[in-house]
């Protein structure tokens, strides 16, 4: 049997295992102005420790404080949030999406309400103050005392959609 150029070619069926999974990935890095402020503060502190002296006191603060500040700022911005292979991954924590009941994107006011005075002390929270958005992931796991996760995100709507899409795909 030959197919003519005008007839559509048959497409092979796509199995659920071969279907692409919904994914989301972001790093909760620091904004550029926080890097600038941190390094400027380190250099200012090094200059105050130097205060015109000679010898080791002249170069040691400049050799230690700015690099230590850069390492500290890099450590603060190391956290990655991803929805991959049926899991919500937040730094080293893993949550299988089959235990997700709902994912709610939060703006700054919503995040403040969830993490404010009436916050649940059993909640798992990864919050970065320089990121205004977050996602509240409500759990449905009777064996886990954690009621929900709150995770900072620059794109909370996309993260919530990716979590729910991965849950529904599984």
C-alpha cells in the first residue's frame, strides 16, 4: 500500500509513559542589587578594618571579606525549585505529586497571610524574602503530619500549573 503525498501519514500512538511530563524549573537566586549591596558592604567593612595600617592588616580584610561575602550570597541563592519526574523538588526535599491535593499560587499578600500570625508550625516552608510570589501546596497524605508546603517562586502561577499537571498526568 502506498500513500499519496496528499494523504496524511499515519502517526504512531503515543503511550502515556512516552508522553512528555509537565516541567518547571527555577533557581531562587538573589537580585543583582542585593549582590551589589552585599559586595559594597564587604568592601566598606574591609576599608574600615584597614584604616591606613600597613602590613597584613592592609590586605587581609580585602582578601577575606569580599570573597566570603560572594560565597555567602551564592549560598543564599542556591535553592532550586523544579517539577520533574513526578516530584516537586525544592533544594534537597522531594514531594511525590501523587500526594498533592491542590497547588495555590500566592502573591505577596497571600504569602504574608499564610506565613503570618496564624501560620501552621508543621508546614514545610522554603521562603526567600526577596521573592514576592509563592505557591502553597496542600497535601493529601494521612501518614504525613505536614499539612502543606509553601515555596517561594518568581512564577507562582506556572509552578502551580506544573504541579497540578504532573499530578494529573500520574
